C-alpha cells in the first residue's frame, strides 16, 4: 500500500452467528492487517481518553436529558464516549501505519446497540445534532464495512451449537428470527446514513453460508488492494 495514502479503516459487522469472530481470527494471521479494539474503560492507560472525551460529551447528554427517562448506564456512557472520541484516535493512527486497521466491535456495532437499547431521551429531537455529528465523524473515518450475513436457519444453528453463550441461544426459532431481523434493520439504517454522508464508503457484503473464512479473507484483501 502506498505511503502517500491513508491506511484503510475497516469494520466487520453482522448479526449473531454470521462469522465475525471467525473472520477476525483469520485476518489476525494476515501480515498487512492490524486488529484494533476500542479504548477500554478498565485500563489505566485509557483513562485520559475517557476523561477528555467523557467531559466533552456531558453537555450534550445533560441538555437532552428528560426526567421521565432512565439515565445512561456506566457502560452506555463509556460507549457514547468511545463513539465521541475514538474516530479522532483512529484518524491519527491511520496516517502513521501502513497496515489495514480492522475493527471487530466498532462504531456501527456501538451505534446499533445504543439505538436499540439506549435510553429513550437519546432518541428525541434534542439529540439529533449529537447523532449527526457522530455519523459524520465515523463516515469520514471508516473506509469500508464488511457486512457478514447468511440465512436465518444457518445463523440459528450456529448460535445454538457453538459454546459461546448468547441471549437468544435457548429461545424459540421465531424469537431468534425476530432478534436477527431487528439487528439487520438497524444495521441497514445506520449504513444508509454513513454512506449518505460519505458516498465513497464501501460496503462489502458476504454470505458466510457460501464461503469459507479464508476465501473471504482473500476476496477482502483483493478488494482493499485493488
């Protein structure tokens, strides 16, 4: 990759069972890739990040708060802080590293979680500017989104047979299908906004029921290096 070009920042997204962890682990063995996790609120080294960007976030959160709505939990406030400041860190890193930066649980995931399960007051008109700023910032930071998905029956089987616990693992098939579609709908909504903000943002869609992880890696690498 040319030194004159910004390093690519790529996020892997998809519903439960789509193969995100499998692809992430396969990419870990790829020399041109650097895996990146969001700042950890439990790490002392990341404390300055949460202090700086958390303080910057507080005015927007307080202005929009309504007493008839539950407040942000600590985890939600940490996630909103990450969404508020992590893009600036990634943009700095991307100019000093010649590797492709891969995000597993990145901004699209966090935005989806907050929109689906965050407090109601964050979805009101008063917070429109906050969300638009986040969308614009991440649309300018991300270069590609790898969207993994496959048929519901395959996802259901993967969720139930893997060792990893999941909130819908023991639920009836109808409940699992509704859960998967709820996430799909929210992902599509967020991707539509990000691509509207940045038409050059690529969305690389993969059916993981039809391709093995290494084939996906090879196809992905051909997409980002062409």
